[in-house]
């Protein structure tokens, strides 16, 4: 009997080890979807069975866009601005996209596609989009400023084809383009399995602008939900038939105006209110107990894909991973007279040291690096650190917060 128990125990351990090894050896892939202009309350009050299915298998959280309200990183709740906050992991005060014209993006804050290609030159990327500018302007494909970053498969630009898709006031042409984009995305993902894919769907936002809160918008949300379901089905087939581990992320770029749902761009709660749905069962406590931001999705993807990202780039991110442990959040630094008060919110019960450093420059934005000088160390649970600057001492511009598992930054407010 004892021998049998020993044998059974050995078999269990062996099987467990083999399973863990197999899971670690799975090829990791990511697809993220931006479905335009659906506030969190809309998603909750309108039928979206496929998103419900994904959330049930993984997780859901309310989220936000718009940066620090009334603060230095306040960011317009406008479409392209939101896309770029996701792509770069930083707010508009850094990535410099303030509207849909996308006049002068600051490519010194690299997108997820640039980071992926730098780490995996032979990896395969794809973009499926109703809007050409997502690839050509935001990602900056082929531009010298992005070191000619390349998207391996692009399926976009159909809004420019007025012969195949005649433009109409009811935006049926955008509905048809979304269907084409989603169908191709599902087909290509199922057959070719690119390592990193972005799918963008626009119809819901267009209907919102025309009709606002209405039965038409309810129908548009359900329609977009069905297209997302097609892509999710392709991912499930890949996982079933291949040695692949897929991270599936769906979000929106902004909410809608409180009055009637027709507009967006401001800082009302509803315009800032968004959401995140994922198939991951390993979201962290920050995702479950706090309200994550759109800028958290880039660090989430890099951690899932196990990308090696240079420290000077990570130091600039405004987001954190939704999969790895997060010790602190909500960094702030206020200088009044010569007193510098640094604060944060503690998310852990453990006594974790927080290393605080300061830079007197912000040269990263111009392509250079900043030098940080350590100010001191505090225990995470104290949630603040104060230091009196000496007369004539250079005024800090940025503060860096570092723990064993979390890096945050903030600009100093005077």
C-alpha cells in the first residue's frame, strides 16, 4: 500500500512537471481589439453575448482613458489619442497625439509593434483596421523616426475605396468594412497565427455620433460584439489545435457624452469611462480591485510576450502590467516652496521598499536619456516620502518609483 502511494505520488508529480513544462513551451501570441466609442455603462446595459463569454472565461474590469484629470497628463477622450495611449503606454503629454489629425506623434515613445520587432525581428505582426492612419501614422510604418518599423501583414485602408464602399449618411459602408476587417482577421489568425495582431472596429462610434443613446447604437454594439466573437473563435481554434498560448484583449478608446451619447472628447466621467475584457485567468489584484487604464495594456502585452524592454523606456510608461504583481499605484510629486512631497497608493500587505529617484531633465522626449539621482527609500505602506531641497539645488522634473516588481513615474507639480 505504501509503495502504491509512493508510485502514485511520483506519477502525479511527474505529470504536473510535464504539464507545467508544456505550458511554458507554448508559443505566446497576442491579439488586441479596439472597438470604438463604447462607454462602460453602454456595454453593461446592452446585449454583448460574445464579450460576456470571453469575460466569463477570463476577466472584466471597468477602465478609464483621459490621463490625470485636471493634471499634467490630461488627455482628450478622442479616438486616435486613445489608440496611441494604448500603443505606447503613455498619455498625450508624452506621445503628442492630441486629435484625429495625428499631426506630430512623438515616436521616441515606441509602440508595442516597435518594441516587439526590436526584440523579435523575425516575429510576425498584423494589423486589421477600418482606418489606414492607425498603421501609417500611429505605428509609423516605414518612417525613419520609427527606424522603418514593418508590419508583416496589413489589411486596412478600405475607407478610402469609395467605389467598393460608397459613403452614406447612415454609415452602412463602415459597417460593411468592419465586417470585412473582422472576417479577414479571423481567417488570417486561424491560418497564419501572427504573433502580435491589432484589430480595429469603427462602426459603433459612427452610429453613436449619428444617433447617440438609441436602439441603433444598441444594435451596433451587438453587431460589433458578433464580429469580436468571430475573432475569438479563431483564437480558440488555434489554442485547441496548436501549441499556442493566446492573450486576447478587447477594449474601447473612449466613452460618450453624458447628455445624449453623441459626442466625446471632454473629461466627464462618462467620456473617460471605458472597460477591458480579456481571456486571461491570471489577471492581478490591481486589475481586480483598482480601475486600470488604457495605458496598462502595453505593459500587459510586453510581460505576456516576455519582451526584453530597455529600462529607459520602461521608466517612461504610465501604465503597469495587468498580469504581474503590482505593489504601488497613483504616483504623485508636489513641490511647495522647497518641500517635495512624494506619495503613492500601497497595494500590498508586505513591507516592500520603494526606491525614489529624481531627474532634473526630461530629455527622453527628444531622443536622449535622463540621469536619475536617488532621493531615498521608503516602505510601501507609508505611502509618502518628504524631502526639503537645499537652496540652489536643481528642481526635479520627474520622479521614478521602483519596487522589486513595479516601476512608476510622475512629473513634479509645482
